[in-house]
C-alpha cells in the first residue's frame, strides 16, 4: 500500500509533538532559544490573542517528515513575529520534496486570501527543497546576515576576533564599571526588577506584559542564560540579557543609558556576556542581524555595526519574498493566497 502524506497540527496532538521534538532528527528545534522551549513559553504571552499557535508536521507512516513552527495572526502567518522555521531532513535536500510541497499547500490554507507568510532558511551553496518551493511559486530571493560568535575559539580567540578599537573600550569597562550578574548562581529578583525599571526609563514606556518579564527571569534563574548589569558609580547604566537554547546563546535585549554614550558603557557588558556563555556549555552566541547600509534606518544600521565588532563569523540567510495582493498573485495550488517569505529578527523591545 502506497504511503500518503498528511498534516497534523500541534493543536490536534500536543503530546505527539513533544515526543517528536525529542527525536535526534529534530534536535535543532531546541538548539536555539527563539525556536525552542524559551520561545514556547515567552511568545504566546507577548502576543496574547493576537496570534494563534498553528505549528504542524507533515507526517508519513506515523513519523514526521518535517515540522513547521508557525502562528496565525490577523494579517500574517509567521512564528510570533519571527519567520516560520521548518525543520527536518526534507527541508535541506536538493531539488523538490513532496513533504515541503505539502507544507506549502497547508500554509496557503492558513494564509487564506489576505495573510502574508514569512519563512526563513539558512543560505546554502545549492538550492534546497524549501528554496525550490519558493522559486516555483514566483518568490524573489534576497540576503540577510546574522552575527555569530563561535565559542569553541575560547576566551582568547573571542578577544582576538574583536574589532581592534574595541579592545581599549572593553578594558575601560572592565576597570570602570561594576558588573553584577543575575543567573542560576544569583537569582536576584530585586536586581532583575531594577533592570526592568531601567528598561522602562530608557525606552520611555512598558513594552510588554509583566508575565513575559517573569518568564525571562525564571528562564535565567533556572540556568538558561544570564543578565549582565553594569554600574557606573551607583548608577545602573547598562543591561545585557542573554537567553540560552541547548547549544546557542542569544542576545535577547540590550539597554544602555543614552546620556552616558560619551563613555563606552556597552562594550564590556556585551563581551563578558559572550565569554560567560562558554561556562554554561554553549557552542555559539548569536548577536543578531547585521543589516546592510541602506536596507534599514541609520539607527538600525549603526546598532548592527556595533554588534559586528564582536563576531567571529557572519551567517548568510535567504529571504524569499513576493509582493502583490491576493488579486494578482497566483500559486501552484491554484489559489490567490498572498504569500511572502522573509527572515526577521526578534523584536527586542
């Protein structure tokens, strides 16, 4: 009897999805905090009723060929503001793959006639099945760049990779900032609350519900990351929040006192946050997007250039996008669903 593919949503069988995530072939889901357990706790609270959890698997003979992490909002199918992430051997193979095509058919159903769809993939030397599915549907490819620190280089290697002019700035911070840490060894709720109040003062408003802050505190207090606080005299002037997956640390939030920018208050907290991820057994530290000049605002570009000075390598990711409305987009499935495929960063604050 010929095997057939079917789609199983996480709402249909959450226990089955927990078992599948534990399989070696899907271990990468939990490698990164933005696709792993941290994301599953944090993002539903951030978005509340604005997004509906809609992750699904394409299944053959009772086993997943691929798993897609996604959510549905009023105007888009994405993953809680980030691109949909697809996992499994089927995704990266060359040419086309029936499981990937099945996933795209299901995404078109989720999108309906008005929602866009956002997806990302790591850039490869040859076209993947995911890329082929996008290309066949008329999408246009562009590039995005992620800054990565390879922690296997050790502390000496990470320092050697620094932008040359950062080294005296880091030395200044080491000598002039008092550094404190909130983590499993020091689960200091009062220090975390001080950071939250500092964040509100610098940003000018509360950006998200209290329960999201509680998730972040509990995550790092249980050993899955760290908050680095920098004090100049008695004043808190810098805060760097890091959350961990199983192999990757992520620079989730950085807040710095703008009135103190005449001094290099951000360099030491960032560097020590990267180095200390080594002690937690992490393999990589992702510092986030490094956008090209002209592609974003001047502020975003400058932030990217600041981050670029710490990285050991830059990963290339592919954006797949197709502009237009439901009226003028025609897809392989014969519908007029408006699909656009892209890659985006976490919205930090």
